[in-house]
C-alpha cells in the first residue's frame, strides 16, 4: 500500500493574519517585517510580487521596489496564537501530523481511504481550517513529503493540488529545478552551468553525473526530481522553551536602553507564558557584542510566570553578564524548563492587588493585543526583531523565511 502524505501551508501567513484583523489591508500591497535598515521582509502579499519583492529581502530594498506598500512590523505573539488555532484543528482531525514551521504542516493519511475518501477528507479539512480560522490555506497531496510540498506550491494561492500515485515524475518534469527543496541559489547556478533549468532534464541525467557536480546532495536532488522521497513524518510535540531577541539598528552601549529592552522582552514572554498556560523554571539572557562574540548566562528559579519575578531575574543576569562594556549588537531573553500550570499567589511576596493587576493587564492584552499596554519605562524598547512562542511545536518565528 502506497502512502498518502498531505502538506498544508497557510498562504502568506503573517499578511493573512494582519488582513484578518485589519480588513482595510485587503487587496493592498503589504509587507511584514523589520522596519529598520537591518530589517528583512518576513512576509509579503501577492500584490508586491510583481515589483520583484520576496520574503527574506532587505526591507530597505523592498520599500524602494514597492514604495506604495503598507509596511507592518508584525507581532509574533499574534501569529503564534493563530498558528496554535490551526494546529489544534489539525490535531483533532488527523491521527499523525508534523508541524514543520509556524505555518506549515504534514499529515500522514495513509490507510484512511478504508474509512473515508482521502481526497475528500483533505478538502474538508482545508475548508474547516478556513472556516474556523478565517485564514487562507493551500494543500498538496501525494505519496511523499517532497512531492506534496511542491504540489502545495503549485496550488497557491488558497487552493489544492493532488498528484496521484504514479504521476509524480510527469507532474514534476516541466517545473523549474528551483522548486526542488534543497536547491538554493548556489546549487541553482551550478545546475544552470550544466544547462539544467527544468526538472525533466535532471530526470534524464545519470545520478552519477549529478553527484560529481553537487557532491552528496546530488543524489538527494536526483531522487527528489524523480518523485522519490522516504522522509518520515516527525510527530508533533511541544517545545520546551520560549525566547525573544532584539538586534539593534545601530550597536549600542546605552545601558538604560539595554535594560529597558531586557525588561520589555521578559514582560512579553511572561505574558505569553500566562496566555499559554505555562510556567518557566529557567531564565537565560544572551548578549552579542559588535565583534559577534556571544555570551549567555542562566539561572534556575521556582516555576513562575510572574512579571516582577522574571523581569528582576533577567535584569540580574544581564548585570552579571555585561562586563566588557563595549558596543552590543544583539540581546535576548529565553525561558525554558516549561511546565503546564498557571501562576498562583506566593503568600510571602505577592498581594491580591498584584494578582488583580496581572489579570487586568492580561485581559486588556487579550482583547486589544499584546502591545496595547506596557510600562512607560519600556516604551522605546518594543521593537523586537525576532521572537518565538513555540508552545505547540512551532519553530521560532523568524522574520526571514521564504514563503511563496
């Protein structure tokens, strides 16, 4: 019995979430990512593509190419929330699935045709995700992960593509070799030098030739070009850490600014802990200096999700860590040793007033967004460059991943 592997990918995920929350962005060119000169495009709407804009591009270049685009900094906490929503829908419907990224999933539907029509089931799952999340999503269905992923890419935007068993080679043949996962810019240039532009040419080549030119990756690329892939589904599991980092537009030695950034990140992470029903027991602070030397220090604490405990510990670690007194390029905060649970009162340190304050602040953030309220001391520090909230298995939300 051949396998049936479904690949699901939320279309221009960050942009789609912003449009869901702000209907005035519909049909407009939209860029999501870092706003400074060092910022990159995390996601771009299809309207920007005709100007040559793509994910991973410098935001400075993207704005020059498409000056009429609406530029949004984005909020990883919000994107993680919708990612979790989609994850839960998939989790409730399929027996085995893998979360490849914050917006990308694989599911093994092998054998389900004994009970359901697999194609019908996949279509119904897609429509359920669209209805319950409000987000567009595409899928590819074939006998393996690689062909399904390429099929999804061909299905976009907001559609589906099924490659029946035995039709893999004919489906792949006319496509560009750039469609093959593992073929980056350098490999593509090497293939062009061989006169290889589409996958059909690779299918007709002896595998030994590709190995001589591309090394050990040559065989893998040849197999994928021929629709052969045995990559397993890696079962979904919860991650055990949550982190944020900030890369400054200009390296700095301003201690007050650095401390405010540490505080802002710790507060944001603490809120996401509470929102995700988690507690942390390990606090880690990282510093990267202008010479790219990186140092970190961590401390184990009783499980908590309280701002005043976590912020104080993060600042304490920063003070111990920041000894060189030279320019800093990047700082980060990470909470690990996560466990399920909700913050409870510490009879010696806390007060009912403090707990009520946390609850009130979280209600405001839940209703109006995480950045709707924060301490005045961190007002200028809420420009987080990269952050992740991987409670439900999603890898860090990197503002530089390529999405079609």
